[in-house]
C-alpha cells in the first residue's frame, strides 16, 4: 500500500506498507518524504512502532502509537504526526 499527503504549508509525507490480511494489521512500514526529523533515529522508531498496527485503528490511537516510543526531544520539521495519520488513512483507502 502507498499513501501520500501534503498539508497546506507543510512538506510531503509518504508511507508504504503491506497488509497482513490474516491479522488485519500493517507491517513493513516505511515513512518517507521531503520533511526533516530530529533526532534521525526517530524515523526508524516510528516505522517500527507502526508495524502490527490494526488497520481499523482510529486516528487518536494511530497518533499515540507513533508518538509513544519517540525521544522527548523529537522535532518534526515541515510535518506532524497528524500528517502521518492522514497518509496512513489515504493508503488504506486506495486498493
């Protein structure tokens, strides 16, 4: 699955993942785009946190899943966790 989203005034966020149809979860998650993120390891932490996410998750659960393991000093530059949520939802809507 692939999704893209660019919020007004922000950078492009893209996501790619596969769906485990037996468990109705996503895996092999890769977030990318023309945004900046500090510290750099935060991107891998977000990707790993989203592996196993139920495809029926609501927006707030997805956002908390993304944020739960991030270092306190994580800085999103040109995008937000809300943008990632929208990108995931868009990917799930496109077959």
